C-alpha cells in the first residue's frame, strides 16, 4: 500500500514536470499585439517563438519583436511602440492653429481659429490619425455685411452692396428730426451692423407748468431736443426734484419736471428743563419759536429760532443749564456774610478786605441769570500813602516815595526852632498820613533880644520927649505963650475962671 502510493506520486510529479515545459499565451507591452499566426493559440510548446507588432497609430521605436518559450517561460520582449507623429500643419492665412495637448502625435488634435473679421470655412478641429492628419486644413475668409436697411425720415452713408469687416456707416436725419440711437454702425463679427440702426424722431416737449415757481433761464417754446429750462420756487416754497430739466429724445423732460412744495418745519424737540412757544405740529417759513428755561436754569444758546428754507429751525435750539457762578477768588479778602458754594442763581456774598488793603468795587455781589457776579467781583488793593513832603525848617524820616499801611514817619525841626503839633504821623486807611504834619517855629531867643531893643528904644524916646517938654515949657514961661496942644487943658481952665466981660 505504501509502495503503491509512492509510485503514484512519482508519476504525478513526472506529469507536472512534463506540463511545465509549455508556455501560456504571452502578454505584450503597451500599444502592441501578437501577430496573426499566434493570436488564436493559448499554449506554446517549449522552444516556440512568437512575434509582436505595434498597434494602429503606433510604430516601432526599436527592440526585437520576437520572444522564445524556454522551459515554460518567455524570453524578455524588447520591442518599444510609440505614437506616430503627424508633424505640424502648415500656417493658415488670417488665422491661427493651436495644439491643445502641446504635441502632434497620434490621437492629438489641432484647433483652427480665424482672426477677427474672418469666417472659418471647413472643420475647426483636425485629429492626427494613423496615416497623418485626418482632414483638410480649413481657410479663413473675410467677413462681409450686406447693406443696412433704410431708416424713416433719414439716411446713411456710404451706400454699398457689401461692406467689409469694420466698415462704418453714418446716419443722419432729415431737417426737423432728431437721431434716436447711435449715429454710427459698424460691420461686426456676426456679419451684421452693430449697434442697430437709429430712428429719426420728431422731438418737442410741452412747456412746463410748475405752480409757485418762476422761470429763471433756458429755452422758450417750442422746446426741441436737448432744450433746457431752469426754474426756482417762490419764497416759502421748496423745490422737489431738479431745478434744471432737459427735453429728451422721447419728447419728455428729463429728469421729471419738479414741483414746489410749501416749506414746513416740524416742531423742535422738547427741551430739558425748559420749553418753547408757540407749540404747533407744523410751522411755516419764517415762523419763530422762543425758548425759556425753568427757574434756576438759564439758556445756553439763542433764545429764539426761525423756520428756514431747509425746513429746519435755525439756529439750533438752546439748552437749559443750571445757573451756577464760579467761586469768587479775591486775594487778601474774607467773606463777611452770604451763600456758600455751589453758588446758584441769586446767591449773595459780601466781602471785606484784610487790614492794609482797600476794596475796589462793591463789597456785595449777586449771582445773576448769566452765571456772572453782579456787580463785578471786587479786588483788594494794598493801601499805600504817598510822601507828605518836607516841612519848613524841619526834616521827615524815613523818606520814601510810597509808604505802606501803618508806616510811621517822624518830624524834627532845625536848631533854634521847636515843633508845634505831633512829631509822628501814620499811613491810614484813607491812604493819607494822620495827624497833619506839624510846624517848626522859632524857639524864642531872637524874639527876646528884639523885644529888649524895642523897649530900650521906646524908653529913649520917652526920655527925649520929656526933656524936650521941659525945655519948651521953660521957654514958654518967659514968652507967655502956652501951646494949644500941650496946655490945652490948662488954657480951657483959665478961660473958665475969667469973669464975664
């Protein structure tokens, strides 16, 4: 049993070895096939040879096309097949050739386009086949346009049976008509004149009627094409639309004829801490509103606004701001009585200057509606006294041009003079020295000497008179005459004693 199995396996191995000597159908490389005599065979005995050929459109680029079956295997195939080349096409007049694939090999194509103004006659695309280019090269023929149609009430020039590409015709209208459209048309790529021929229109616009408007300048009827007119609205009216309009090709004013609308202003916005009068929903041109503020507030801005041409109130509405005056800062002053910061409307403050200073202005000030102190905030000016000047027969010390408050000056007299009055004077609040300057008078030594001399002279005169009197009297006794002046009394007495005669 074991021997039988061994014999059977040996026979099977010899059978497999014998079958391995044959080759199966070989497979060629890209773009190639077995030649006719080997196409129908599936098994090839050891030593068989087969040949390959290139597919349609391909050609040998070298290498042996034959392979050999040896011990069940084919030898290496060295044949190389590459695409056939058709070569570049000839240049085309008035056109261009492009190769989308960038080459002219089998299966590639060429695309032909004509220059502007030329028409392609033939196939646009040509493919490279196994025998070369598979179609004839097309041609580019110049475009032609037939004569454009006539236009009513007008014509064109030049007039020809055919027009070449880019030839131009120009249109014109008969007198009284206006060209509606392009004045020129060109023979274009689609063998038609573009743009479309224009029309000749009889243009006349009606005279605009605009209530509450006035004519400014422009055309007078009849208004023909491109005529313009300009209007303005009467006072109190606002123009809606353009002031200048033009008669267009359709006998219409462009843009549309405007109209004049009565000017109205809407009510101003409500004021914080204030109001305005009169209050209405709408106001006419030049209507005036007046603003006012609640107590303790003041207007910041104009107290009135006017409805203006732009349908707005001008100037802008004011604001009501809380009245507050700045803290008065007065150097060298102090508050006597009054309000404390913050200073609102009608706050009152009274100041006084510190010693040595004089107030310039009113001592009491009041915060007014304009956030200003009235009267103006005072100032404290330092007290100064000017020099009282010298005194006769005396000296003042110290000597300065200007003295400060409470400065003291002292007076002294020259020798033989003594002071009469106060020897000191003080710079006072009225900016003058008090008390008044003293005087320097003679101290009496010269006066006594003069008095003694005078008395001596008087005594001497009295003695002289007495002596003279006695001398005279003595002479008078001898002569019997008694003078009337010295003896008047005596004579009168003697006459009284005489008896009546």
